[in-house]
């Protein structure tokens, strides 16, 4: 069926160009949704969709950082790799993670989103389990490269799912709820590492059992995602009325829900949009400290003079702080519908204050060093805010998946640079790496202020030029980009 005509006259776009949500609505009669209905629907979504997204992101973070815990459990000695080779393992993961972002974005638009995500979760679970059989550098390097291929789907898929189900004002909190998996992953990893260090066997080492266990758990979660996570509101298990409500409540987003047609013009627009390059720069500079901390947290703590078992337990507060900052940042961003200022506060506390304590405290002052190490975990809470920028400020399905790929490629670049700042010749203090954390955090704050200024200026410009134009019926679902849709306003 063809899309409806615009109120202001003139034909709507061809049916192939419009959002899948509009095609669905054209075959259904609209029903009235009360405030009570909407609250009940959101609650239902929170309890059915968000837990699965959290489980995926929790395991994604945990599985890629198991190498960190395995290192303090004797991985280097058992496999005969050097310190620089271990550093390269963290980099190899992000190389393939980066390389597969655009291919995975294209496949995600063409294939059912949730099924594609679930298949990737199952495959990376298999790769994690196979780490238990790795005996040398070549095997570990190959598995890290494959792990990056499959984990590259997780963040863009979850950003896409979040934007399919939640309003702009609701998105930062929901992104925070699944992104808190980084904090819970740290806590679980530390506890499991501590527990397995008490395991003794002549057949398997503790780190081998750890990889095998979490690989199998990840495979199970992947199967659950395939079965229970809906690809979109139209094909979900919701009732007919709830499907219509889930779609209609997102009209105000002006970003649509889903369109399976790949549009080269939207890719081109994404790359000439000023906000794209500002967000990419912010993501890179804020991810350098994140990459350094996530890969070297246990190594940094052990460098303070603690044993392997003590190091595992002392990693737990890092996860707790990460959880508090992610949830707190997400809730504040949703409550005040403001992203940039919250981002700046998190980066200032985590990157600049935490990094300064790490870099410039007395080497014998373990309390200050530990405090600095824990505070650097706050900077990780800035990434979900960048994810919510991408979800809220990019319209047009192809443009949105392209931007998700750009954000994740930028994230990879930062995480490739971060671990490389930890050089073997700088042990045990790693002072240059800690100074990089402070400097890159300062650049991220400066670029965020420029981005907020751009959004405010652009919104005022649109108000001035297009204030007298009437609303075009169903334009929310015409798969227009944020630049094509003059009713669109940016969230800063």
C-alpha cells in the first residue's frame, strides 16, 4: 500500500523509501494510548528487552577482558609470550573489530537485527571457549582477531535496538542500563579470577577453565537472544495494540524505526555532516584512556606491589565505580535530557582527576594510586552518552547505521592507541601512558563543548528559517535524514 499523502500537499515518498513502521501502520487502525498504557508498555519493554541487551554487553566486555585476568593467572608464562606480545593481543582484537564495523552495519540493515546479533554472540562464545586450547602466541593472536570480528556487531546492534523502542529522552538511561555490563563484567571477572586462582589441577590451568566456562555461558545467551529478542516492534510478541503504541510513541523522535533499503546518499550525507567528525574525535580521545584501563587495570594494580589474588579482589571496586557512574550518568542525561554537560563532568572526574592521581602521585602512596586507578573507570561512563548522541541525532536508517559504524571505528582507534601507550620499558610506573590519559581527556572535553555549541546554533538556525512551515503528515516515518527533515531538532 502506498504511504499517505502529506497534509501540505504533494506526494509521499515511494513505498520502498518509507520506514517499515509506516507500512505496518497503513494496514492497521490506530488506537488511543493513555498515559497509563504507555507506562505499562515501557515497563514491559524494560523487563523483556533491556535484560537481554545487558547480558550481551556484560559478556562482550567480560569476554574481551578475560585476557587481562588470565595474564595475572599465568597466561604469559604458560604460553611463552612476552610482555609486548601480550600488549599486541589487545590491539589485534580492535583491528578486526574496526575492520568489520562497516560490513556488519550493512548486514545489520539487510538482515533481521536481533537474529544477526544472536548469531554473532554464539560465534564469539565459541571463540572464547577455544582460548582454553591455545598453547602459543599464534593461537592466541588468531583467536583475538576472530573475537574482534564477531564482537563488532554488539554495540551498533544495541544502539539500533534502543532507538527502535525508546524515545530520545528515554534513550540515555536505557543505553546506560545495558552499558553497565562493563561494570558488572569487571566485578564478575575479578571474582571469578580470584576463585579460579585457588583451583589446582595437572590437566587444566585456572585460566583455561575460565575461558571454557565463559565461552559456554556466552553461547547459551546467544541462543536466548535469537529466541526472545524481537527484531523490531512490528514483528515482536507484543499484542496488536501494543505494537501500534510502540510505533506511535516514537513519532516525536523523528528518526524512524527500520528501513531495509541501503541508500548511498545517506552514507554520503553522514560523512559530510560536521557532527560526525566531532563525535568521532570525541570518541577517539575519550577511548584512549578506556582502552588503556580496560586492558591494563589488573596489571596496573599488580604493579603497585600486590599479589595476583589481591589484585583480583582490588579490581572489584573498579567495577562498582563503573556501574555507579554509568547508571548515574544515564539517569541524569535522561532526567535533564542533556548529554554534553554530563559527558564533560564524567571525563573531567575520570580522565583528568583519576589520570593525574595515577601519573603524579608518590609511587609509595598506594592509597592515592588506587584512588586514581578507580576514578579512571568513570571515563567509561562517557561512551554510552556518545552512543545516545548517535541514536538521538541521526535520522534516516542508512545514515544511522553508518554513524554507528563510525562511532565504533573511532572507539576501536582509541582502544588500539590506549594499550600501545603501555610500553614494557616504562614498567612498573607507566608514566607516559598515564600522562596520555590526562591529555586525551582534556581534548575530549574541549571537542564536546564545540559540539554542543554547534547543536545549539543549528537548532536556532532551523527555528529561524523554518518556524512557519506546517507539519507534514507521517514525515516521521519517511526515512528522511536529520538534515532533510526541517522539523528535526538536535539533542545536546
